[in-house]
C-alpha cells in the first residue's frame, strides 16, 4: 500500500504539530518519506505515533482524569 503524501509541503506555513498515526510496520515508510528534502521545512512539526503508543497514552490520560473527578 502506498502512503499518500498529502502535500505536507503545503502545510509549512502552519505552526502546528502533526501526528501520523499508523501501525508500527509503517514507521520506516514514514521516516523515508518525511526525510525527503521537500519536507525539510516541516520535518520537526510532523511525528509518527503507532496505535499501541496512542492507546497507552489515552489510557494514561484517562486515569489522570479519573483521579481528578
């Protein structure tokens, strides 16, 4: 499966952090794409998160909220 490049270059004027969420197996593909010279201006603004890490973060934040409530 080919990952669409979504024209990240067009997002270079936005100063927001972007997360690509996918399976762990796609991280290398993400790294290869984001390392292309066209993406150099936004490379620090785009990060990869795998599903398992996202679930762990969600569970951690949910526990923090439960303690407050």
